[in-house]
C-alpha cells in the first residue's frame, strides 16, 4: 500500500547523511569525551565540532550551547533552571496558553513551588499580542517563555518584538524553537532571546538529543547534578553520536532551508486550498504567520480519531487535536485557546509536511479525504445534509 | 490498540441511519468528550424489530454503536434493557482501558431510547 507520511511535526526520519556521520561514534570512536587518551580526545573533538557548528547556525558562541536529552529537557532546564537561579530577583513568570506541555507543565510545577505564572491568551489566529505582553510585565517578572512556532497550528509568534521588550526591561527570555528549527531562521541575536530550545528529531536528526542555547552570563540551576559536563549545566556522559547527529542534521537543514521551504510551502498551500473546498471546514491558526509545513483544519461534524484511522487505512499518517488521540478526555488546549467549540476542536486534522513530500502525495490526500469526510458525516448525528 | 472486531465494526458499521417513524429515540454522550450517539428503535409488541444509529466519535464509539444494534435486534425490551456497556465491550473482544470510560455509551443510549418509547406509551 502507498504510504504518505504527513506528521513531520511529530517526528522525522533520520537522514542517511546523519546516520553516516553518527555511526563511527558507536563503535570505532566509542570513547568517553572526558578521557585523556586518544579515544577520549577523538570523542571530545567530535563534540567540540558539533558544538561549534550548532553555535554558528544559531549565531551564538561555542560555550553558549548546552546539549540535552531532547527538547523537553531543554525547555525544563531553561524554565526551572532560570526560575530557581533568579528566585531572589522575583517570582513572576509570563508564558502563553498555547505552549507545548514541556513548557506548561514545568510552569505548573513552579506554581506549586510558589512562583506566579501569567498565561497570556492568544487571539483567534493563535497570535500573542505584543502590547498585551508589555502590559503583563511587572517589576518582579524574572522570566518569559513563548514558543517560536506552535506545534499544533504552526503559528509563528512575534519573538523578536517581544525580545526587544524583555531586553530593555532586563528580563530573561526563553523560546521553544523545537518546531521552528529547519523551517525558520533561528538566529538568537535577531530573535532577541536569552535561551532557545531545539530537538534533533524534528529536523531529521536522532531522537533523545536536543540543545539549549544559553546566552553568556545567564546562570541556570542544573536539573541533573553530577560531573562537570556541559560546563556544569547538565551532568552525564555526553551522547556523542546523538550530538554529532544533531549538529549534522541542523547543518543540512540550515544549508538547504532556502531551497526546501518554498517547495514545502507550495505543497502546504495546495493542501490548505484543497481541503477548504470541502464545505464546513476551517483553517486553524493564522494563514500568514504560519510555518511553511503546517496544515491544521477543523472538519465539522466529524471526530478526529475516526478520521485519522480512516486515513491510516489508506496509508496516510496524520495527527489530530481530538481528545481521543491525546490520551485525555479534553481536546487540544491550543485549539480551545483559539475559541473553538468542543465539537469543532474534536474534528481537527493536522498535516505536517517534510522535505520528501511530493505533489502526487498531495493529489492522493485530496482524492482520499473528501469521500472519508462524507462517509463520516453521513453517520454523524450532528450533521444534516 | 483496537481488536479486529472493533476495526471491523468501525470500517463496516451495521445499521447506520435514522428511522423516520421511530417508536423511541435515545441520545447519550457530549461534545466535550467528543462522543455523541443517537439511536432510533422500532418496536412491535414488546420486541425491537428495527434499530438504527448515528454516532459522532472515535472508532470505539462507532463500533459499540454498531455492535449494540446487532445485539438488540429481535430482542424484547426487557432483554434489551439488560445489556450493559460492558456486554457491548465484551462482544467486541474488549476496548482499550481509556475508551471504556469515554466512548462506551451505546447501552446507555439504548436505555434512553427504550425509556423514550415507554414514556410515549404512558402519555397515549
């Protein structure tokens, strides 16, 4: 059966060139980067090269990159690490209501510890208001965290503008750029951020490895205490192969971004336009301020999981904000934040493109989807034709 | 995650539709959880002679709806009322644990349809 993978926001395959770059560090060059002999020096060299490459792409310094065990850890380290370190300066934090759980849950933990967190709402397009943000800043605000691009609806937030304000006010600013990397420019100077999270498996690197940019001068209480790895910010023997893979994947993504993005964006626009031909559908999130690879639509009168399973039976891998697919009883907090009703949020479909998707695959989806929608609607008590 | 029987009923649901001159109609579920089932029954004497459903929901919700229509057709009202959500789930070779709570509501919808039928009888 034909298989069409349209869930690149969930994860991506590891590129052949990345696997190739990683392989030596599992067997022949297996050394511990902390050892003084040859094997160790070889591993150290690989780590240093990876750190420099990553720093160059972020327009950051060598010592400003901390490798972690993934995007969630990078977010946790940035948020909890900074909140704990700067507790003496104040206890107020600002974030948005549409952050990934790897940001929202650390925030909730900090609230239990006595911090006060403001969750800024977004407008019906999914955008944070810079003005509302400026009004939310207080004397005791120590940290701000807003995602660069949303994982569900692909909306790109005004990070640089917000960063201009935090800079002026001397407040630490973290951005979760896990979905943005590979698709958008993640120059930390242009973005005006103090911390930025990455996850390798979202840009054709391996799972279980991420990075956090931490601006020079920003101190963090580590989450993992132990050896002096990562300049005492993250203990544990470095995942050399994984880190090499992250850097290689990021290097490829950065080099090819300008060529790949227009191609993906054209496919995205074809898909959006094609799906919106179906009556009673809507695009979730801003069309203009949107990742080039994200499509999120609500298809009224039908439920997301039923739709996903039907698509899966036809070889199409997609995602939904329905409760049934989230493991909880409520639909996605992001879709609800846009002001969608429960039934419309349950009927959401997310398709996220990658570098290998083709026009023929878009044709296939646009051929398969309408009859599935029709069939599900005909059995829906909410639908009258 | 789903049994073969669930997938069979999900892909080929039995008795989808409405009964125009139904004797009882039952609804169960809510939009918040994402599962809403509506069931129509036709009764002759004390037997359910026809039954149809429409469901908005996940595969488990569709499959349990479809399964209950097969279980109750030809049954007396008293027999039909004894069917529980668990009976339906067992007839489908089980449901994933999280679905037992949110999407297993076909028996409740049927009970509502029978109650609707009985309340109409009383008012005639």
